[in-house]
DNA sequence: CCCCGATTGCCAATCGATTGCCAGATTCCT
DNA sequence: AGGAATCTGGCAATCGATTGGCAATCGGGG
C-alpha cells in the first residue's frame, strides 16, 4: 500500500469547506439536547414507563409495541442516560480501580485484564492513581467510592483498618494483598518460588539474598517469608537487604549491600528492582550471571529486553486483573441477593521463567 | 527493619475474632444507607436546599448556619452522591479516555499524565480500550460518551467522520492524530526527526528505511511524510517498508525486507517495532549498530533496557496526556460559557535520544 | 416610626429513568 | 358462560441534588 498524498489533500479540502475550525463544531454541538425516554415515548405513542420496560425488560411488553418503541428509539438515536438510571437503581455500572502507580508496567497488564472482564459484563472502569502515597490514596478512594458499584485496590498503601472501613461501605477486592475479612486476589507465591529456588540450587548456589521492596507492601513480605521458609530447607543461606523503593532506583541503590553480602544469587522484590540492580552492577563491570545471578518477580513487559534477559517468577497478572473484577462483580450481585454468577476461579500459580540472568556461580563455573 | 512474625500473628488474631470472614463484612454492609442532604438538613435543622448551597456556594449562606451544616455533614460522614448531582447539572465530572491498546507501554505514560491533570481539577478518568479494533472502539465510545463530560481519544482507529460525529455530541480531543474540525494534541514530529536525520547523516549513512506501522494510523503517516520530505534534502535515499502491526511482532516481521533493502539505517514506526526488529536481527547474528542502525519513536519504558539501548525520537507523552485533558476541560468550560481557564499550552516538541543502537555504517567504520 | 434594600432560608419544580400498583383487556379453564 | 389467571400499559412516586423565585427578617437612614 502506497502513501497516497492525494487522499490526504482531498480529505483536507472537504474539511476546510465546512468544519476546518474546531470552534464551528463546538458551536454546532451546543444546540443538541439528548433525547430522553419521554421523547421516545411521544414518538411511539406510549407512556415513558412503557419505554423503559420495553428497553430493558424484554418480554414484559407486547412484542408489537416493543418493536414500535425500538424503532422510535433508533430513529431518535436514543441512548440511555446512565446517570439518570443510576439514581433510582443505585447502580452505576462502574468499577473503581485504584492503582499505586500507573507507570509501573506491572499494573498495565492488570488493568487490561480488569478492563476486559469489566467491559465483557457491560461495566466501565473508573481509574485512580495514588502515586504510592497513602494519603492520596485514601482521598482518591473516597472520591471514587460514591460513583462506583465496587472498588478494586491494587497494591494499596492503605492500612488494614481503612480497607475494612471501605469494604463495609462498598463491595471491595484487594489485589496482591490479604486483609482479614476482605476479598482478595493474590497469586500463589509458593510454586514459583519453589521452582526458582530449585533452579538456583541446581545451579550450585548456596547463598542467596532478597532485595526487599517497600516496608508496607504485603506482597514484599509474602515473598520474603516464602524465601525465608524454603531456602534453608534446600541448604541455602538467605539474607534480606533493604527495604527499598520498588523501582529501578531502588534496585540500583541496593547494589553495594548486595555485593558486600557475598551472595552468588539474588532475588529482587520485583522486576523493576531486579533490572535496576542488574544494570547498575553491569555498569561496574561485574558479570551477570557469572558473578551474580539475578531473579525478579512478575515478568513485566521489557524484562526480556535486557541482556542477559531476566530470569523471573512470573505472576499471571492479566488473570489477576480479570479475577479481581469478576469477584467484584459477584460481590455486587450478592449484595443484590441475585443468584451469584458461579465463579470458576482458577488458581493463580506463579511460575519460573528461566532466561539468561541466572547461571552457575563462579566457584563452580 | 526485621521481618516480624509476631506482628502478623497479632493482627491475625484480631481479625479472626471479628471479621475473618469476608461474608461477615458484606452482611454488615447491606444495612447502611448512605446519608443524603436530607439527613444533613434534618440534623442541622435547615432545609435541604440550604444544605446544598452551604456545601457548594460558599458565602451564599450565613456563616453561622454554614458552619452548623458543615458540622452536621461531618458528623454524619456525608458525601455527595455524584450521580444524583449529575442529573440536574448535566455534569458528571468525568472524562472518558479511549485507548487503542492498554498494554502498549506508550499509553501508560499518557494515561498517567491524563490522570494527573484530571484529578488535579477534581475529575475522574473513565477508561475504555478498543484493542486496536475500530468496531470495538465505536461501541466503546458510544458506551462511554453518555456518562462523561468529555472524551479523549488516543491513537484512535475511528474514521474522521465518526470522530466528527462524536465531537458534535460531546467535547472531544484526539491525541496523536489530526482530524479537520476537531481539537487535537499532537507532538511536533519535525524537530525530533530533523535531529535524528542529522544524526544518522553525520554518522555517514546515505540510505534509510522506514518500517511502517498500521495503515490507518495518522501518526504513522505523519512520521513517514516527515522522513520522506527531509531525508532527500540531506542527500539520503529513503524507502518505506510495511505496513505492519505496531508491536514487537510487527518489527520482527519486517526484518527480511529491511535486510533486503540494503539500507544501513532504519527508522521504525515506534519503539515496540524497533525493538522487535532489533532483537530479531540480532538473533540472526547480525550486529546492531554495526551492520544496521536502528531508531525508534516515543522512548517508551524499557527502550533503554535493550542492548544496545535504543536510539529513539522521544515524544513527551506525559505532557501529551496532560494537555489532552486540560484541553478537554477547557472545552467543557467553553460549552458552559464559563470564562475559559487560560490555556498555557506549551509546544510539544520531540527530541532525539541518542543511545547505542545507532553508529557509523560498515563501509565507513 | 416607617420605608427600603439587602440578606437569608424555604418552597417546589426539575433532571431522566425505574418500578410498585392498578385497571382494562385477553385468554383460558371448566 | 362465568370467573380466574395472565397480559399490557398507564399512573405516579421515587432516587438525591440543584436552583429560580419568593417571603420573612433585619438593619439603617430619614
């Protein structure tokens, strides 16, 4: 297919005649009031309530009438006003999604899964970002809560009590965290870590470190706990280094302490930290995985771009997002005492993805 | 900071007494009806309308009364019901953001900018994804439109006419595209491309290729046009290869044709394609930038993870998102004939970021 | 002491859709 | 044919907040 300058030219001419000016379009807009069910009712010659029923209680109305109304609606290009509907029903058909940091690639995948699950059921996602600040998050949640049917909190910085308070107010699901009394979607850290430890053990490592993430992060603790529990059973020593911010910088900042610790393999709280760590270490002329094997968590976008590509414990983030929303939807149904759509919640195991950043330790290789 | 098993244990005990079971929390939730201005009015001993005015027309009400109402509101933990407010005012305080593909990292940055600009003014973002499908996008836009005050379309697949139709319906801003008669936020491709061409010319390249993105993409065309216009002036030949999908795969798929074209430097429609191209070429044992220099567009997250890190024409995506929302907000104000908040729209120039994927061509080096 | 204007708060209509209740029309059963 | 059951569609109240118009109150000036 060729670049076609003519097409562009032609289309540009048309536009300049009539609507080259954005202001013109705007002016035109102002006049148009959106049609309501009253308009539809008038055209179809029925009562507004009949229109309402025809449009969302199929069968409740005589087929003939129903069709007449459908046609009137189509003719007027009627679309329902969600806000007006939300008032009597109390349901906005929206789900609030609260993220710690939109730019962290781990969230993209979750958002996509969530969006998919939501739009599948006719729900829309309302987005808010806490920018890793508990205060902003509380504020954001308060702002979001009244306009959504349910909340999904991802990697939240809120305290357990705040979360429970919110949960009493609105259906709520937390992701990557567990809070007593609140529905949670958390990938199983165990399987992936078992695989990963088996992997490094097989390579011959006997001492590993964990570069810790934020103190308040539930998932950080979960990963460390799992490591602490299992590594010794495989005959390995394990130390925690940190805490640090869950970003490239956080990883960079841990380098000195990692090297000083003398370990031959290191787990980082997440891929971002792992990558930051790796790049910083490499910039000091140190070989990865020769001198140090590095393992991340999550398998975010870009974790296979590095060289060596990052070995990581993958979390099924897309599924996590999907399930979080599905669970939220089922909570809404439950609130309405509607038979809960049966939740076939697959387990969410993590798994090791072996790439180039792990290898045998120097002493052996 | 040490891992503290006790803390966890303790907190777990508390929860198990009272709310270990999510169902218990849910049950508790059902009873609570949210307080309304009527409740506040009763407590404060005034008329609901007075409450409304006290809460959002500061000064209209006697200071004494106003304070009494504030206190009543606080006491009841009243928060306004946005849906109920939206009905009479016609404003939902939301902006709809429509993306082609949430998982494309280039959008993350835009989303963050948009979210920031929106929440700054008390607006919330409503998210929809078209998954690169025009049909889904049209549907999504229709679904979104009635519940938002304005729409922002990013890298939309819609036709010009569809966009104009939407624009007559709601304030609308398109990003990374220009449509006659519609407000648009588009980074200036010129400066970055000039820099990039100067860069490759200085390195000694005389022939470049452009690996094209989706046919329907306005930005794809804009970049190609700019290249086509400027390269010859610098004494370089330029060919277009494609079109292709704007992903890693799209880049991989272009490899054969790129190599066959005999060029020594290649621009790709975006970083994703550039990276896909680079990795595929490297996997064939071909050196980058030795045999082929590669340049991307956007400077997405991860484009500096590759080795060599990617030289790319950076677009100020965060600013783009911010400005798109700001413009949308100003359109809303304009519709309301409110004095438009003065828009200090900085220009959005692109700039070359030189990293490792460009170098002198073989013949010279 | 009266009048005037400003201030303050209330009344009631309104936004658009939903829904319980009811009445008239049909159908069905025996 | 009589009566019950079922269909249909209309009426009107309701969700929670906003807002134009009005009435009561108050202070001040003459």
